[in-house]
């Protein structure tokens, strides 16, 4: 019994580990910078970060340096000239960005700013008598003959409103908006389809969006499919 206890509480002796070191025999190659390359880059304006480069500036840079020098001189003598110049630059940047966005959407921002989109001649008044008295098929054909695809889209939309009125799905009134007619539709599928047609029409007509024959054919197909839903 005493032998067992002594074995349990016995402290193990440390084991000696011999460490062997070896010398690094790899060959060290000392590299030096190419002084000619350093001298070449030091004369390059693009790599000179401590001041004006010693390279010759381009004509384009000379021109813009001249422009900005005259602009800063012009605003230097004006109270708060620096702030005014800053706001003008920000305003010009925003205006340019808006112009790019409008052009990418196919809209003419200059004509919209002048209000010319609202001055487009409307040959048909949206009154109760007109909407039920127009021969839409003949008028659409006439508009297509003259390549007036925007007018043709407008006629298709008016024809669509007449079809909805004939089906008693909307109540035609001269002062109602297109959105008002949209909410009068009880059928969810018809409402979604009519919403798509309304967006296309307003984009083309009120947005003064340029439309070609192919674009009109795509929109015409949407109107034809909507007519089938009403059958």
C-alpha cells in the first residue's frame, strides 16, 4: 500500500533534450538600385511627389492651368469668391450629371426645361364626345403613315380608355387623371396591365421620349394583349 502511494506522488524527472544548430549555407546576393533608372524617373512629372516635375507639361495641361489661373484671379477680388466658385463648380457638376441621366433615358433636358414637351400639339381633346366619336383605327393608321409614333401611342391609350368605358370598368370624366382610372379597376390583373400601359404612354407622351417603329410595335403588342383581357 505504501509502495502504491509513493508511486502516485512521485515527481517525474526532467528529460534532457539535445538541440543541434546548423549554419545557414545559402548564398546572399546584394542587389543595388539602378542609378540610371532612378535619374530617369526623377525627371518624370508623374513620379515627382515633392513639387513640380522637371518634365515638360503637355499643351492640354498648359491650357487648363491658364483657364484655372484666370478663374481664380476673377473670384479672388470678390468677397467670398472662393465659396462662390466652389458652389458654381458643384452646381455645374450636378447639372452635368442630370443632363447625362436625362439623355441616357432618351429625354431632351433642354426641351423639357423650355417646356416644349407640354407644347406638343394635341389634335384630340379628351372629352366624352371625342373619345366615343374618334375612328381610332383610321387615325392610328394615319399617324403611322406620317411616322408619328408618339401620336399613335396616344391614340392607342385613348382607345384603351374608351374600351374600359364601354365595358363599364371605369367612369369617364374629363377631369379624372390616369391614376384615378387605375384605381377604378377591380380586377388585379387588369389593374397591373393598365398600370404598365399608363407608364408606357406617359413616358412616351409627356416625357417626350423619342420612339421608333420597333418601339411602337412593342407598345402596340401590350395594348393588344390588354384588349384580350377585356374580352
